[in-house]
C-alpha cells in the first residue's frame, strides 16, 4: 500500500507541474499586460519600468524558472492589477465557489437519484421516457445557455430569484442548478442503467418471489448495489466538476467566486492571478482523483498490484 500511495503521489505531483507549465506559457499568449495597464499615452520609459517591476523584462525561460522557484516555496506571485498576493485573492473567493459546489451537489443528487430509480423501476412509462429525454437534453445543451434561460424566466419574467450577485441563499440557486445541469443528466442516466442491471439479477428476483413489497425490493436490495458506480461517478466527475467547473455559472450570474476570478484575470492579462486561480482549481481536481485512487487501492488489493 505504501508503494501504491507513493506512486500516486508522484503522479499527482507530475500532473500539477504539467498544469503549472501549460498555464504559465498559455497565459503569456493573451498579450502584454503592461500595454493594457499603462495606456496609450504612456512613455517608453514608464512601460520599461513597469516590465522591470513585474519581472516581464526577463527572457521567457528565466521568467519560467523564477515561477517554478516561487511555486516550490508555495508562492504564486503578486497580482499585477491589485498588487496583492495572488493566492490570497483566490482563497478569498473560494467560499463563494464552495457554496455553489455544495448546493449543486445537493440539488443534483436530490433530482437525479429518485428520477433514475423510478425510471428504471417503471421501464417504458412516461417517467422513463421523460428521464431519457432529459438525459439527452441535459448533456447536449451548454451550461451558459441554460443559465441565460434561467435568468430570463425566473429572474426577469417571474421575478422569483435574483439574476446575479451574492448575498442570500436565493442567489445560490440558479448558479447551482446551472452548474449541475450536465451532472443531473449524467447521474440520472447512470442510475437508471445501473438499476436496470441490478433489477434483472437473481437475488432481486428471489426477493420478489418471497413476496417482499416493491418499495423494499427497490430501495433496500436493488438501490444499495446500484449506487456503487453512481458513487464513483459522483466523486470523480461531479464533485470535481462543481469545484472546478463553476467558471461559466459564476460569469453568467456575476457570482464572485474563483471561476469569475479566472475570467477577470484573463481579461486584464494578470498572469500571476490567472496562474494562481487555475493552479488552485487544478490542484482540487487532482487531489479528488488522488483520494479516490487511494480509497480504491485500500478496498481492492488487486488495484495495488
């Protein structure tokens, strides 16, 4: 188990290094931040001084080495725009992203699991047809379009929920549903297919032959075994998606989380801020995957071989 753990830790470290490297070089393809900050009327001397202050006067390979050295010490630099530590701003925005993630997971599981179970238990019914149609629609329609439709319907026309911002629990609902739109369809579809497979098994047929109530057979015997692949999908895809995939929802609803911070840094060409935010989100994703790998390795010795 120790060898398996060290191997997965090494893979995680290499993955994070690759992410940091890719983000570093891609960020510099967005343009020159000095030209954006200095303005059109700035003198050449002033621009040169700004580049020297931010370390942008160095060759690209030297900037990369400085970045790796700071990263190894846990320093992701200082924001060019605000002058504050980049990671500190990310951590300040993190609770907002976590709000959407937690609310999104709760809403997603509350909708996807019951509908998937009942669709499988009533195969061929109108509910099963609706579930399959919604699964296809949910995985085909982009999240930003869903968010705009939600704003138009629930905020503009009905006036039930706020169109953007953060402050109350009502501000979280639309961004959470928008973020979980794809996840609801995926979990619903996976739950239905897993339940159909379990319901056709011999031990479920035996439970029915004993005269057990349908509710007991479905929820106590079938659902417990059908949730194994669902839990895997939820932990590996949904949790990571909510923690890292809130960029679209936060942008559409002007929610001040890490996702919107990425967009702001990209627009302003704030290299350190962009690197810190993307690295933080990537680190969450990698650690979620690492945790799942270690749990699987602990539960199933064959994986460690």
